[in-house]
C-alpha cells in the first residue's frame, strides 16, 4: 500500500525551489545565463557550491541561498541540496542549463495535478531547440514494469517531504565526480518505485541543455563500468548475466565490435567487484 499522503494539494510558483549544483563559484554570473528567460528575483534558488576555502560564494539575497561544501561528487551535492531545501517542490538543476520561460509555472501546475507524486519528470531540449533525447510523449505514471526513457537529473522535480520521509537519496558512489560517473538517476528512480512512491512523466519542456555527453555513450568504458555497477546494486550477482546480455545488445546495435566483448566484460566484471566491496564497507 502506498504511503504518499501530504499536507497540501495545491501549489504555486512560491512553492518551487531550484537546487543548483556547481563548483568553485565566487559570483552569481552563471545564474544570468541559466535564467535568462526568467526573472531571477521571483525564483527561489539553493546553490550547492562544491569548493575550497579560496573559492567561496555568498549571498545577501533573500531568494538565493548558498551552501559552500568541501565534499566532491554530484550525488553528494544533490543530496545536500535536498536535505537543506525549504520549499515543497524541488527542481534538480545543473549550472550549464538554460530554463525556459515560465518553467516554474509548468512545474507547479504539474504538481498540482498530481499532488501525491513524489517525483514528476519533465522534458529537456538541446540548444538547437530539438528534444534532448527520444521521449515518450504520453503523460503517464512511471511504473517498474514498463520500459521508460532513462531519466536525466535536469528533468526531475521532487516533493521534498515525500523524498526525505522515505529516505530516498542519490547513491553517492555514482554520478560525476564519484567512483562511477553515471547511473545515479536510474538508481534513484528504482529506489523510489521500490518504496511504492508515485512518479509521473509530463511531456512538457522546462529546460535546455547541450547534446548528451560521452557519459551517455553506451560503448564508452566509463558508461559500461557505471551500468554494470548500477545493475549489481539492483540485481546482485545476477548482474553478471545482465552484462552478457547488454554486451550482445551493443554488438547487435554495432556500438562495439564482437572482438572487444572479452575486454568489455572484464571491465564490467571489475566494476561489479569494486561496487560490491565499497557497498559492503559502507554497511
């Protein structure tokens, strides 16, 4: 039985907070590019600035808060932001995106429509005004049994109360700056669904981003390492069988050559060993 009760069922733009992950910032100049289509003075923003003692960011503005942190890793930044957010709805943000005009209204309206949802994903464009990825353009609930388009963090909005009360956070072994450089979004969503939290996808664009990076290239070593490790977190030792299936898929799609399957399998196998050791040492 789902436990997704919340205190209110209506939201407005004042209930939305943008959680921005960035590094070594000393000024707010990057915000001008991010919110060029919006009035920054009307937004609520929390910035996690992963930095050192020589690159500190401070704010005298009531609508912009800053936490300077000496921790490293994107997932650690996301988790710190979620824990310190003060608004009911959180928008997960990077510092290299550009938000579309009125995005806060779109997000607030979506959460009004689905007040029990712990997560609502929206859509991103690239800077050529084309979809960032291939989306399913149906508005629908995200469920475990259905194959969904993989999430990107910048598409994600959260109900903070539901997320925190159910202790759902990004796995800090995954994500840029961590041991495995991708896969954190997939693990986050799977944990959320495993706890029977409602999630929806709304096919409306809220943000623009450059074309997908090499961390999304399925043939790259770091992508294979991250996927293998993430599947171990999900499936345990069955991830070894998943690795074979995945590599044959890459061969069939001509992402890799058949002659490289042993090399790629060893790479994934080592990643599984590594994440197993790290997971055991943290418990």
